[in-house]
C-alpha cells in the first residue's frame, strides 16, 4: 500500500505540471500582406482584417503567406512567409489572457523588426515594415482558438 501512495504522490505533481503546460499553450497565426495603390480589390480572405488596416494609406491588400504555430512558454518558432520574409516568434509568458511574444521579422536574412508585443485573444497585432511610397509589407499576428 505504501508503494501505491508513493506512486500517487509522484504522479500527481507530474500530471499537474502537464496540465499547467497545456493551459499556457497558445496558437498564433502570422500573415504577410502586401499593400499597394493598385487597382482591383483586396483578397477576400482579408476582409475581416481590413478594418484593422484602415490606418495604412493603401487601397489594395494581398496575402503573400500565412503560417500558424503552437507555442508554450520559452518555445520559439521560425516561419517562412514568402517573398524572402521570415518571422520568429517566442512566447515569453502570460499576463492574464495576454501572451507576451518576442517577434523578429527578417527579409533575406536582414532584420526588419525586433519587438516584444502583448497579444490578446482575437485582437490582431499589426506590424508595418519594408515600405516604399507605392507599397508595403505588413505582418499581422493574431491568436487562434
């Protein structure tokens, strides 16, 4: 009987740690969007994001690439987004329902941005970069359920 109790005392903390790790895991989706002054309409898949992009001075938005990753505290993920762009996201921790994420955005191996963001559920974070007067690349980071 003592062996059984000892096993329970050993297994219970491991199960709790595994459950806590599950609660700390999030899914993020990163989209790379090319914005320009061109004619025509934006990609239909971006319609839910267009209100979040209204502060940019562009008329048309096209999705170049999108990736989704599952992250837990301390885990990082590199994602290839297309057109030479890649992004690394590392989850630093949780603050309530918001995840603190370290984000590094590169194009052809050159850093475009390196920032830390707080990402809430269903609230996209918009990062503009690699811009010219006629076009820009925009990264959108959102939490997935």
